[in-house]
């Protein structure tokens, strides 16, 4: 797959799309819920492997390199979006 240009703004919807495409949507989880942005990934049904799959896609599709420690450093979608924003600005 060719690399895409990174969007000007990487949103929660973009992140949730990558999560669901990489790891699916766990049964009983509503990714459209208002509080999903601050819900820990483990409560959303995503483990460290799912997050590593997302960081791998970010690297392959957009050339964005994130450290493997991101799994521990970003426990919620909001935290991961912040890390992505900082990585893009660096």
C-alpha cells in the first residue's frame, strides 16, 4: 500500500477507524459513545496488540513513527491522539 499524506488533523474518528479496521470492534462496545475518547483502551476491548497494530498502520500508511512504549504511555484514545499530534509536530 502506498503511503498517504497525513491529514492536517488526525481525529478521533480516524483513530477509531484504524482500531476497528486493525482489530475489529469488540462485541458490546459502542465506539460512537460520547465518553469513548476518555475510556481506557482495555475497557473498549483493545489490548496492547491492537494498539501496536494501529501504530504499525500509522507507520506504513503515513510514515509516522511512534515508539512501542506508546501502548503503556497512552491509555485512552485522547492520550493517543495527543501523542500522535506531538509526533507530527516534532
